[in-house]
């Protein structure tokens, strides 16, 4: 198979516009060619695809959807819209009641009494001496370790950060049980309001799934006096955070799941998952600012959802791939990955029958860190998938922001931790709109999205048609 030119692939554009094209992989056995049709040419194709992308984005990132807050009715409406799109494309529903939307229960827990931090022989109380947004367990404990940049953190340690530690240091603390940081000046100035507004919900469990081990440390923000007292204690001092958790509200979140059956029955246990997350941060006001309270999440991750819808259009409309392809849009990624957690515990196909998951996140504009027209793949060096897709023309390179640990920061990690080769495609260039109300449609670069999606068509079609299976590189499986 020849490498595709590293320019905008016209074949892919035609496929995206007409819903069909000759397969570059030679066609799947047993399929009939779509009826001949004069495809629109050049600019017409590009503008049709752009128009569809813009239409989806206008809806998903609209103020009308209130930022698709995790577990909100707005998220549910977004899920329903996506299900309707997949239905119109002829994708087979795999959600509840013969439809695409899959409801997931989320049990929330609160503290019966304020959580207490014990450090040596002293005790401190939540919302007085410290803030905590979520606890990994009813008791979280560790031995005190003073953070020193460049020195590895002991697994299960209670790490205290010096006052001036940059937030980027957090990426090296994933093995810690507890992380203690000093409140910023802004937080200190706002302490009364922050403690008054602190959520009563401290822990969640996805209903119907096994309790999962904590995916990161429990992070405490200390007031100045508490920080000063604990940082003066010796390394090795015992710290523990005790929370008497009691069940409270049971809430819901929504996934969207659909499938294209492959043409080859012998490949039915070789599913390819194409995924994105459909939720974002919803409506919130930070520090009393009410000028714009809607976190539209145009780039994060309406852009990925649109990519999955448009890839579904091509795969459903063109020669059917040999392997089954599952389209999965997850709810509540932003609030703990609940939708994906449910999916991997209650998969619509057994996890052992999945050859790869490709998540699409934040392709709404180019990343200046990589060459124009290029996307990057989180954990590129961990498996054969990135190089395999690149060899089939995907303009995919290594993630240029390894310090951000993006491989662990999207739904793909839920699959990867269960052994499935799973990565995220992105072109997020660390722009200032990340997780801000200004992540809006007006900042989306539609031609970039068009080229990004078009560039994935043939590589994804190859993945869904080949007999090759991507695998982890020795020692690189998470
Ligand atoms: Zn995201």
C-alpha cells in the first residue's frame, strides 16, 4: 500500500462528502460497490464538509446546550443529538431500549462530619484549615515527603509542596496518595467564599461497576498556618485523611454507543472503537465573575465528537470495513471519566475483542508545536498503533507535550489500564481557552478540523479492514 501524499487528501474529502469512495485498502470481501455517483469536486467537497462540521459545532457548543455539563440534562440532550446523527447514518444502536443513548447511574457520597487530616499529633478540619474537592477513599494515608523538583516521589507518599511550586509539578505526583499544597494568594483572599461554596460531594461510584483503584492522589489545599505547620514536620511523619462517607444522591450520566457490523464474521472479535467525550464543564461562575458563565467546550470536546460522527458517516456510507466498528461518545469525562468507566466495566463487546480504541480530543485548531496539518497521538511511543496509522498516511506524530501526561488525561486511559491499545488523537496547543468560558465556536478553525478529520479517514478505514493488530511495545503498557 502506498503512502498517501502529505497534503489534503482529496479521496478522503470525497468520501466524507459523498459517504463513499473506493477503499484504498483494496475493498472488503463480500461488499458491493456503492452506486456510481458523480462526486462534487474540489472546493465544493471541502465546503460541504466544512458546513457539516460547523453545523454540528454550532449546536453542540451553543449557549443553548449550557456547556453540556457532566451528568446534566444538557449532556443528555447532546447525547440524544449524537444518537440521532448516528441513526440517520445507518449505524446500529447499542444503547438502552434499542436506541443509542446509554444511561449510567452515578452514586455520590458525602461526609457525615467534616473530614479530618491528622499530621503527627495534630489534627485539622476540612473547610477550616484545608480544602479538598474529592477523596480517593474513606481513609487516605501516607508518610510525609517534602517535594523536591527532580526527586522521584515515593509511591503512596503524602507529598507537601513548597509554596512556590508550579502547577506543572503535579504531573510528577501521580504515584502519591496525598498531595498538600498551599493556597494561592487569590485562594487565601477568597477563603471564606471557597469554603462556603465547597461541594458536599466528595466521592462517587459508577453504579454497576467494580470499585476502581484511585487514579491519582487526593489533593488538599492548605491555609497558610496549616501549610507552615506541616512543612516544618520531618519526612516520614504519618499523615492521614479520614472521611466518614455516606451515600447521598444517585445521579445519571449518558453515553452514546453504536456499531457497524463488519463484513467478515471471522473478524467479529476484532472491534475498533472510535470515541470522544460529549460532556464539558457546564455552567459555573468562578470568583463571582458572571460575565460569561457558560463553558461551551467547543474544542473540548465537541470537536472530537464531530470527528467521530463524520468518520461514522464515511464508514457507514462507503465499503463496509471487515472489522466491527463501535462509535462511543462518553458522558462525564470531565467529572471523573464515569461514562468510560462504565463502558469498560460493561462493554458492548468484550474488552478482549477490541483491537484498539482511538479517542479524538480537541482538534478544533492547530497546535503550533507540530508541523501544519499534523495531529499528535498521546502515548505514541507506547504501542505500534501510531506508527501503523502514520504508515497509512495519518499525519500523526508524537505528543509534543509529554510533561502534560495527556495519555492519562482522557477516556483512552480507562481502556489502556485494562490492556486495550488505546490512545488519543489531538492538536491541542495548550491555548488559553482551555477549560474557560471562551472555548467557543468563534475560536474553532473549521478548515483545520476539516483537514484533520479527512486525514484520519483512510488510516481508520485501514485499521478497520486490515488483519494486523496493534500491540503494546514491551514495557510500555500502562
Ligand atoms: Zn476533553
